[in-house]
C-alpha cells in the first residue's frame, strides 16, 4: 500500500461570504454564550469590534488545528498579505483564505 501526502484543503471567501461563514460557525452553530446574544441581531448592526473578535476566534481555531487563515487585498495592483487585522475597523475589501 502506497502512502501519499495529505493535500491541504483551501477555502476562499470574499468579504460577504466570510462574514456569513463567521455567522454560521460562531453565532448560529455555537453554544458559546458570548455569541448567543447575536443570534437575532441584523448583520449590519454587528460592530466592527465584534466582527474582529469573531475573526480572531476563527483564526485561533484554524491555527490550533494546524491550518492558516490569511487575508489578501489588492493595493495599487499589488497583492498584499495580511496575517492579522491591525485596526479597529473591519476591512471590507479583503479576501479571506482558510487552509487546513
């Protein structure tokens, strides 16, 4: 029997899809009381601070399982890689990639 290397799985999200992923994974399908109050909140009413906290939770989860969660954006026709969010505002023009 021949063993082969496991190929990583990759998921890419635009901003809207990534926000939906965070909602499904951490708000609607979680027993964490920290997110329970957000179940009935309109997505436009969720603060940037909360989105960043959800993202940091997702990043921790992915990295604890041996994967990576990275963001990309185009700036002046150059692809810029972001390892973390360095502001208090939600970056609306980034693409998110989860590799596990």
